[in-house]
C-alpha cells in the first residue's frame, strides 16, 4: 500500500488533466513563441491562453502576469527587483515567519547591499500586528513583503488591512501567495497587492514553474536580462509546456475552489477532532489560527514527543515537520518559535496538509495510526 499523502503543502502531484494539456507541447508543438511561422504562432497562442487562465485565478489582467521558474524566483524578482528600482532609498518590511525565499532574499539585500530590513514579530497565531507595521514604515520604505498564507501553519495574514495602510502611503506591497493560490480565494484587488507570487507545484502543476503578478505601473527592475519575453520583464525563451501546465492548473483551481474549500475543511476538521478524541485535548496543541487558516492545513504539537521521530514511526503517513536537522541535532521550526512556542513544543509539531485526492478513509486511517503511535511512544517514554 502506498503511504497516505498528507504533505500537499510541500508539493502536489501533477493533475492528470494538467499533464494531458502539457503533452502536446512536449511532443509536436515545439515552436518558439517568438517565431513568426505557424510553429511559433501555435506556441505563442498556448502561452497567451495560459496567461489568461493564470490571470483569471487571481483577478488581474493577463499582461500583469510574468511567468517564472518557481515561487522562489518570483519572490526574489519581486523583492530584489523593487529594491533596485527604488535605489537611493533602502528599507524593506517583512515578517519573521516568511518562507526562506523571502527571508533569505531580504537578508541578502541587508548584508550585501546595505538595505535596512524590519522583520515584524507575529502573535501566538502567527499574525502580524498592523500597528507594528505602521510603526515600522519610514520615508525610506520601498517595499512591504508579507506572505498571504503560511506554509507550516496555514495562518492567513490580514492582507486587506495591510494593503489599505500601504495604499494610503503609496508603498508597494508584495505577498507570497505560493500556498494560498488554489486553496483559498486570492484576488489581487481585494488583497490590495502590487506583486504576488504563485508556485505551480503547490496547485497541481509541475515543479519548476511559477508566476509573478505585477500590477500595471509598478516599478520593478528585471533580474534576467536578454530577449524581450514576458513583457520585457523576464528574458529567456518561454517554457511553453510548463506554462501551459500552470495555466491549466489555474483553470482547474478556479473551477474547483468552491467545492475544494468546504470539502477539505471538513476532512481537516475530521482529522483534528479524531486525533483529539483519541488522545485528549490536553496533550495536543493546534498551531496556527483556529479560523484564519488555509482549509487544508493542520499543524499539531504532540506534547512530550518529537515530530520527526513520530513521523519516522508511522511510515504509512507522508507528512512533515518544520524542524530541520543541523549537525545531527534537531532545530525547531523558526516559524513556530516566532509564534512563541517553546523549543520543545515546536519540536513536537507535525504538519498534515490535505489536498485534492485526500479521502475520508485516509483521514480515518491516519487518525488511527497517529493516535496509536503517539500513545505507544508516550508509554515507552514513561517506562
Ligand atoms: C510560502 C512559500 N513560498 C515560496 C515557496 C517556494 O516555491 P518554489 O518551491 O516553487 O520555489 C514555497 C515552497 O515551499 C512556499 O511554501
């Protein structure tokens, strides 16, 4: 039997319909979209259609979409591209719980190019305070980059409020929506963002494709120079099959979202309640906001246990922890420690992230496996 996949926030399988859409462009439809002959025109049309579908998912104009190689590239492009476009000024505001593709990019600008960076703290649910944000902004602030939904906890930031504050001050706002696209509503106007990151492999497209939304009129320098592809924003012959795949994935995500959200939430809540019922509420802690959270994400700390060891003892479930192994010892997740969890509680965390193909049977089986193994390990620890 294949392990139960509960790691959809790490990556998703490619949807068969996405693969079907891509295949012609890996076979006979090999044209370069810049060529004027029929091969090129067909490839160009495929990219145009994919751009329209990607734009439709996030509520923007097609020519505001720049295809990139990944969520990481989109984040780097948004942050470094804005910083350089505004050179002369040099302050960026971000949060302590961002993905490394944001944190390390900010750190790079800080350490190598002398930009000032404010890393906003978060509350116990992982949410920044808009008062802190207002206090952090200076005349030098060129960008605020705050993620939409957190990859480890699923906590959703108050982007609308953040966007309003920044709109009034005319400061560009980037959000990393790698985790939220396809899992919850993402609309660039409601979120009031100027730049927004999409990562293909989090929404059933292949790995190695992403997109960056760039609001019309946003000042942004390019990172990759060369041909005039992507409205002159990102050079390089387009990765047509993967772009087509991302377009199809966005089309499916938009179509299915109204069903996906409630269905996944019911399964996620079932998993949570099932584990609580078997283990008792006192020994399990929910990490992340109880409501303002992606419908698929359940991050739990099992008191007294180490999440990595628990998962090793249940090979039938593929889930993950935010902990990392450094020189032989486990380091707790920086996201969870930023939320105020003790090192021990953070080390006890496991992230279950459900997706398009999670079933009720899988959830029931997972409840059984998790509760039995947690109880067994606790007994062993006591002995
Ligand atoms: C919130 C967030 N941002 C960015 C990324 C990076 O995306 P990619 O793997 O496409 O570079 C991830 C992937 O884990 C993510 O979860």
